[in-house]
C-alpha cells in the first residue's frame, strides 16, 4: 500500500479521519485495524514529510505521530505542522517506545495534545483518540457560537453607521474595513442644523469585541449631545465623562469632530488626540489641519482647542484612522510616510465624485487587504 494512499474503513457514518505517521509497517497496520474497526477512517504515511503533505491535502481530524523516525523526527514534523496555518489546528498525539518524562514534556511543549507509549493497548488508543476528538468538537462548537454572536454584533454595528444615501445633503463618502467582523473604528455623519452637518471619526483602543461594543455607546452619546446650541468641544467633554467610567487598564479612544456649516461656509474642528483632518482645496492644494486636544476616556478633565477654517465650494475634507497609514512586518510603512501617500492620493483622485474617491484612495493606499493589521477608515466630504 502506498504511504500516500488514503484507506477508507467503515461506512459513510465515519466518526472522523485519523492520520497515522510511523516508519514501522506493523504499527501502521495495527493502528489501522484498531481505528477502522471502531468506525474511523485512516490515512497512513511512513515518514514525516509525507505525513505533512497528507495533513495539508486531506486535513485529518487528528494525527498519531511517531517520534523516532529516520530523517525527519516526529518532533520536527510536529513543529513544522504547528507553524503552518493550514495544519496548526489539528491535534497531534505522539507515539513512542520511550517512557521518559523529558520526551513527553518536549512533545507537549511543541504543540502535541497527548503522548502514547508502545506497545499499544486497543482500549487506551480508542479512549485517547475519542477524548481528543470530543474536545476538538467542543472547541468547534464554541467557535461557531462565538462566530454567530460576532456576526450579530457586526450586523448591528453596520446598522448604526450612516450611509451616503441617508444624508445626500451631507455630500460624503466613506470606506470602512474592520479587521474583525465588528471593529473598533467608528464614524458618524449627522445633521446639526439647516445646512450644517457633523462628521465624526474615532479609534477605540483594542481589536476585540469589547472595542466594537463601545461603538454603540459612542453612537448614543453623539446622538444625545449634538445641536446648534451645543459646541463641538462640549460634545467631546460629555463623551469623555462617560468613557472614563467605561475604560479600564489604559484603554482610551481618540476622535475628531468636524462641523461643516455649508451656509457660510466654515469648518470647525475639535480633535481629541486624533490624527489631523486633511483639507483639499478646490485648487488642488492639500494641507493637514491639526487642532490640539486630549484623548478621551483617561482624564476626568480634558482640554480642547477648537480650530475654525474658512472653506470654499469644491473643497474636500477627509477624516481617517491610523490603520490606513501604517504597515508593519515586511516592507513597513511609517505613519509619516502613510500620511504623505494619503495626501498624494487625495489630490490624484480629486476629479472623481467624493463617494468614489474614498474607495479609490483606500485601494491605492492598501492594495493588499491581507496586510491590514488594524481597522481602516476614510471619510470624505465635499463642500
């Protein structure tokens, strides 16, 4: 029988597929017989490299892996499979004639879930295999439940984020890409008065579900604390008062509130430790608008220095988060270089409608979505 051949035992109601990797044919046949009689399907390999190939192509439910094999040892095979994202999730039980504690500890440290010694006892083999498959199924169920909950949060979060079609007079476009289904970046667009709109962007610390839950609180606070008689800095202070009680262990958020009065027209900015807003003038000149202010959720008393800027018809205003700018790992990009690239793309896309421009800019700045390590948000509006 070829070492790469899949042996199907039992019936279509198989209890799972087990990959057996052992250089001794007698051990392979013995384990095949024990497992197939119990309703499992089996795959066999007589060496580590072949076993790893089968693990990648067939994705077994569990692997029985001999330690002492010529060439590539079981320890080496295990380490390679645990480093490969395609096989890292597969539980591995080591097989060995050795009974010393050191070998067992080494196997468990590099990622195995259990250790069986030769000669094999049928009852022990089935008990250990069954127990670890039950554990895997339990983890899988938990993951599926969490995924379902995360999907619900994602759908709820998407429902509270405004779309351009809802506020056509706000003349905005947005591109938001969370790295998990529900992200910690946040944006809002809302009417403040006749001819006056607010544009809000925030980055809540953390990349977990807790950060996404905080976006709902932020949405509620903004909705309750906007109006023609409420200065933008007061809205920020209310958000800060609430979030200082919500945030823990250094958690915080940064945010920027841009109020655009299209009647004058004039832009008023309040920045809470966030990145600058970009002002692209109708003549193609672009500049960052920096307004000083404290981050939110840390200090009980915060200070902001609002900035007001006269704008003209055809000008564009861009709000964004740092996930759009920074790239880590191979071929990294600093925040400063990212900001330069972003400003250049804003200028290059000024002939596109603003709704299309924000999507084109993100595709130019982040051509490879797989490299994203943080939520990405770009919100643009045209005067």
